[in-house]
C-alpha cells in the first residue's frame, strides 16, 4: 500500500477536522465578502484602505484585500488538513496571526492610512475570538502518536 493510499484510508484526526472546518469557513467568508447583499455598501468596496465602507453581514468592514486574505487562509486550512502534522501549526500559527491582527486593529487609527486591510471594532473582536479559538484548538486537540508527519 502506498502512502497516498494509507492517507486516504486513514480517518482524519480531530486536529485535521478542525483545520478543515476553519479552512472551509474562511473560504465561505471570503466568497461571501464578494456577494452584494451579503456585503452591504458593496459599491464602495475598494482594493484596500480604510475608505471601504463595504461590510460583510452589515457588520465587518471588508475590502478586496480583506476577502483575498480570507480566501488564502481558507486554502491554507484545507491543504493543511491533509495531515495532522500540518493541521496543528496551521491552527496555532494562524491563530497567532489573527491575535496580532486584532492587536494591530486596536493600536492603529481606524480612520488612518495604517488601516489598509481594513478593519473596524467588530473585526477586531472577531479576530481576537478567532485567534483564541484557533490557538486553543491547535493546542488542545489530541493527535494520535502514530499520526503522519
């Protein structure tokens, strides 16, 4: 049996399932950010910058760049979920990145040029909760000793 066959026949570990779920949610959010109606003030969306008034679910400020970041995190999650050895770092490192983004959003002037992603207060809270959740899942979920590397 080849390693590819073993991988497809072996059930996913909890950490792999968590990375897959997080990745799929990021993909969904990234796509929804480009759909008028789901994203309010869609016509004001810019590539980047605080002047984008587009809001996903009328709450979270988004731009084309912000949506692309969500899509990239989604692809990374789905790809990393293929192995437990990759799923755990995706969750932990991704969570740390989102915690840093939350801190960044608190520190910068939300109406200034430094807010290029862009983020608003709702985004900051979401990024904080998301970061804690991802790090927590990555550290707390068990991984069998014989998981692939």
